[in-house]
C-alpha cells in the first residue's frame, strides 16, 4: 500500500472513531431524564388524602411529603432523583437522593420526605425535585 493510500485509510478510521465517540457522548447526555417533566406536584402531611398543605408547624414535628407526578418517565428504567429542601435564607437545609422503583407507566408518581423539627427555621421554604442538574418541579410553603 502506498503512503498516500495509507494516510487516507488512517484518516478515515480516525473519523469513524471520532464520530462514534461523539455519538456516545450525545447518547449519554440524552439519558433517561431528557424528556421527563412534572405534570403535578403538591405537599402533604403524613398520609396522602389528596389535598395540599401550604403551612407546617414545627412543634408538631410534621412529616412533609413532596408528591410529584412525572410525565414521559422512561419505561423499564429507574430514575435517580434529588429533592432539595431550601430554608428561608435560600440555603439547602437537606437533600434527599433516591432512585425510583422500575417505572411501569409513562405517568409516574414519586415523592420525597422531610421531617421538620424545632431546628428548622421559620419562614418560607422551597422544595425542588431535580433530575441531575435539571429542575423538574418546585413548591414553596411556610414553616411556622
């Protein structure tokens, strides 16, 4: 094989490898959370009776659940999700990290949980559900 032909084969091979690597990176970035969105979200205390709370009282040590319905959840997969509970100063007070069960329907209900006690500052709090760095939903509420 002459030198010119060898260079063409080497460049073509390099181009194929580079295209494959680019495709792999693109697919990794477009993971199972790419199309997921939240279609409903609400805060509840303890059991789920279908309502939404907007205020919690620390002295009763309430268990607060952030219940979110996801749309376009990836069937047959599990999602890694985070909930960030932001205090009135905007600082992250607690972060829940969890994986869902294996998803069996494109509309998927999930939740995260926080117990508020006397160490929780009073004021307006925000909880955010995240898929990686992408925020799916957020809700503000008062802690008294």
